[in-house]
């Protein structure tokens, strides 16, 4: 043991020095935007076909692995997550209930790598295995497909199964006859239903709608451009999909190449389809067409709602359309208007604004409209609107998040799934006549005694401009406010996405190891409605990372922690949040984790998933300045002492292209003058977090978990001191 400890102590300095001698080659490119001279020192790393660049990325990944392998408890998180999975026995996801109470779902046993498709007749029915993805392309090697989406037909006679591998967003979609388990020979390969609008069967079950991509090259800059909603008819050639809603098929609708035309979800008894133009704005333009006309090949889509109407979540209810409205409202309300003669701005209000509550979702049933609200994104409530009256339904237990599931508008069946940061997800069937919630959990409810002492405290802190920022604190009840607690602060803040509570085993394991978790609900999300999103959007984006800075300072001031005990973590667009927080206040944090992070926003438009509608465009002088301000890469300065930083990327990532985190890491390694490690790890079998076997995801999370505890000084994650002679 003493020899091993001595070797570890000796190896770390050698490894750190080795990294300094393996800096990335810099071939600077100089360009100008509106009189601003920009030097891009590592533009050459954007060439992913250059063997030299790939070699450097692989060498840095190997180096990172060699460093983390020296940490004594490196495998704790990975092994504990697998242990918890086995303890639970199995987990169920993506539940779909169709005609005659037929249940379809994904199930993964605790000792299995991937989930399989199962079926049963009713909640109490006998379970039957339908499909195992390990059998897909079983004659070929080096494949590890995961099922990421299922869609049964209305009558439950067929099911579409979507599968991807190695983090790729594009999927292979197969169709199975449920009774015989016959797999149709046709495979649809240019769609991604798990992330793009799903699969929607037509009323007679003869085919379905999905979004088709114009190219299957994931590296193409045109990958997300000119998408189409298409109709696939069973038994036909998948290469001859019928275009029903797109710029090419409907030139009169003025759909741009960067917008995504999609058909919204519908019921069998609806008379119309609603088409929406998705462009990462909160409120979108919609069109309407009769089902009969579209299926007859007609193209007579008619304008329905405008972005200026500020509508969301449209659904038909008899002769009306129900929707959430933020028109002239700081929050939102539930409204309805006529389908044939709509007036969204002057619609009838069903449920008025609720102070400090945002209507999150609703479902129309035979008994009325069930809807959920959220306060600060973390306190959920359930209501029922019927006969012109609105009443709250008391939940089985206080919940941070509620999900609703129903059959259709002609049924009374409604299921409510409740969850929270420290509460395992539970599913109930609600009986409105008796006001009783009947447990109908498909996954077993498991005891986790190691989490019994975990507390959740929802607080708000005052930002520098006076805004109240919600913060979720998760910690052991015996925690002392002595400034010595190791704290992991997670934040996101983009696209109007709220960070809603879920049973977060990673957070709970962090707390179980003596740490504390804070989820900072920074501006850019929608925890407080549309104004919250606009408070961290383009020119106001600095509020996003400064909210994180202000939350950190508050936690230090209140003696929850201290500067040397703070790690911040942001994924995807959360890379902007943590990247700019660390470059603006490098003295405030001990460690930073940027997971597949957007760290070079000035170059976003050059990537397949560039989002000028969300972050801005370099073609606009005002938005260029906003992009430059939020670009963490361009805010790295020579001679600055930066915190320890762990940077990850996925080689198949189509959301945040892998050269963004790679460039950031290269520049940070070259310019940083502190002794803190800067580590880069690329997943060469993954993409943007998802579409990989669960063990692979656990391993990646485990690396971040280990890095953070190492840097914050957890004794179990440190190389031991050299023994005295």
C-alpha cells in the first residue's frame, strides 16, 4: 500500500507536466465583425477530418483517464448506480396506453445494459416481451443500439420502434405487428422521433407522420435545415415518404430553411390537424387543415395562430381550441376560442392568471380539463376545471413536478405521476367521483435508507439587480453552516427550459458522500414564465451567469460553503452559464464542469445546430456583441489563474459540435497560469449525453463526480499523503 501511495504522489506531477508539453497546435485566424477584430487562436481544431486534431483529442482523453484512474474512489459513483439499479429490480419508461387499455413501455432490468419493449393488456395484464434491441443487426459487429422512442398504433396492432447508437440523434425506425411479432422489412432511417416530434399514427392505423431530415450526414452544416413532416404508408418504400408539411411542399407558407414544420399531437376523433412552425421561440405560427383534405393530398393549410397571439399547447375541445395564453399577461392563463373563426387575442378565459403560478400542462378528459401549475419551477399543484369552475386537487404528497397522462377526450381515465428531488417517482390513477388516488406504479417502489437523512430546501436569493432567484438546496440534515461544505451548483438557463425536480440519484449520492447540491434556477429558463426566459436571452444573457455568481456568493456569505469548496456544473447550453461565470469570476470557484458545453457561441452559426433565434446572429451588429459577450472561449485571458476545469464532448454530438469544448480546453490549457488541472475527455462512442447504454452514461457522470470531489478536498478522493519514514 505504501509503495502504491508513493507512486501516485510521484505520478501526478509527472502527468501534469506531460500535459503542458502536449498543448494543441494553434493556427490563428483573424476576422472582423462590424469593426471588431477577433482572433480565433484555435480555429484549426474545427476540422474534425484532420488526423492531427483527432490525435490530440484522443491523447488528452487518455491523459484525463490516467489522472482519474489514480483517484482511490474513482469507481464509486458508477458502481453505486449499478447497485441501485439492481436493488430496484427494473425500471419502466416511455409508457403508452392505447385502445382497449393496451400498455406498451420500455423496461430495463437492473442487470441489463439496455431497455426492451414490453406489452400487456391493462394494468394487471400479463407482461409480454415484444422486442430486444440487441437482436437488431445482430449479424453485424460493433453495434449497441438503444431504444429511445416507441409509438403504438391507435388500435395497438402495430408499434413503431426507434433505435439509435453511439449518441447519434438519427434513428432507425422499424415497425412490428404486435400479435405475431413480425418485423416489417422496411426501415426508416432519416428521422429522429425521440427528439423531433415523435411518431403520430393516422386514424386508420395505415401509416404515421414523422419529421424527416434532408441529409443523413450528421456532420453536415445543413443537417437541421429543410426538415419536413412526412407521411409514411405501411409497406411502401421508406425512400418515397409523402411530403405533407414543408417549405418545398407548401411554398405559400413562407417556411424558412432553419424552421421545423411539425404536426401537433391529435386524437382520432379530431377533425383537423394543426401544423406548427418551430424555431426555438416561445410562441410560434400555426396552420390548420382538415384531416380529410391532407390525407387526400391537398395542400390547403390555412393560417391559424400568430406568434403575436402568444399561444402555447393548442388542443381541440369539441368545436373549440383550448390553449395557454400569455397575451398581455406576465404569467399565463387557460383560454378557448372557435376552431372555424378563431380570435386568440380576445379568447374566452377558462382559467385566469394565478399569482406566482405558471400553468405548465393540461389534459382534456370527459370530466373536464386537468391542469398543473408550478411556482418557481419547483412547487407543483394539480387542478380540475369543469362546469365553469376551477378547483385544486390535493396531491397524495407534496411534489416538485407532476406529469399527466390520459387516453383521450372521451375517457375519464387520468393518471398523475408525482416526483421530487428526494421523492421517487410514483404513478396514480385518479378517480374524480371518489377523489381517490389509486397507486398504479409499473416500476417497483424501492427503499433507499442511505437517503433517509436528505433534506430539500427551496429558497430564493436576491441577485445584484434585485431579482429573486430560486435555488433548490439538497443536503444531509446534519449539515452544519460552517463554511466547510463541499457544494455542487448545477445550472442551465436557456431556451425557456425549466429545471424541474426529479428523483436525482446523482444529487442524493453527492449528499450521501458528505456534499451539498444547489440547483440555481437562473434566468433564461421559464421557472417564472416568459419574463424569466427573456431575462437571460441574447442581450440580457449576462443575467444567466451573473445569477449563478450571485447564488454562489450568497451560499458563501451564509456559510454553507467557501470558495475552495465550490464546484459548478453546466451541460449543453449550460456551458455558457458556467463558462462565463468562471471567466468573469475565476477566483470564486474551485472547480468547473462543462459537460458537452456551448463554449464558443460566436461560432455557433457555423455548426449544424446553430441557434441565432435563441442566442443571436453574427450578421446583426447588436446580436454580435451579445454573442461575443456570452462566448466563454473568447473570454479566456493569458496569465489568469483559472479554477480546475473538467471539459467533456461527444464525437457524435450534433447539438454542441465537439470542437466547441475542444477549442475551449485548448485555449484554457495554454493561457491558464494556476496549478489547477484542466482536463478534456471526449466520448468517442457517444454524442449529446443520450442514446447510449446506461452504464456508459453512469461512467461519464462518475468521472465528473470524481473530479469534483477530488478538487473540493474530499478525503476519500485524494491520493494519500506520502508516508513518513
